[in-house]
């Protein structure tokens, strides 16, 4: 009887040890997060509006835009004098933009801004690295890349 009890005890210990090994393998590495891969935001252009029309961004943080044109006309995603990207009907393109200061920044379609009021806004919060420095001063290397690893 004692041999049988010893064999059962050994089996329980081995099963427990093997189960413990299997349960830790899933926690050894974490899933990628938005901060690991960067930020990507999808903006869809249709005749003649953007969806979403308002996007929240952080100053100093680069954002990749996936720009999807579902309309029948060519559209652009433009800020000031700079195109982030533009797409023909049915195309999807990407472009990157980094807001440098907080506040509301208008984005628009350069082809339909005036004629169709095709505009949206970026609500930018926070301050970019080095934002307190005078505008004429370039950021130091530590301000340009606060995570140098």
C-alpha cells in the first residue's frame, strides 16, 4: 500500500511541475503595444468629408496616418503647406506627421478645402520636448530623443 501511495504522490508532483512549466511560458514575453510599434491612426476621406473629423494627438509624438480614400475624387491629408499624404479614389496611402506644439491644428483636403469645406482638426495636447526653449534654438540631443536606447 505504501508503494502505491508513493507512486501516486510522485505522479502528482510531476504533473504539478509540468503544469507549472507550461503556465509560465505565456508570460515570458509581452504582446507588442501601441508604444512599441508607434501610433497609427486611420482617416477615411469620402466625398467630401473626413472620418474622423477630429483627432487627438500628443505634441512631439510622430503619428503614422493610414489614409483611405473611399470617395470618387482625389483627396489629400494636408496640414499648412505640407501634404501628409494624398490618395486617388480607392487607394490607401500612409504618411507621417509630428505636431510640434499644443493647440488645435486644422487638416484639410487641398483640392476641396474651399469648394466643399473638407476640413478636420487635430487637438494636440502636451508640450513637445524642448518646447520651453526659444523657437530659434534647436533642441539638444537629449531633448530630440529622450529614449536613446
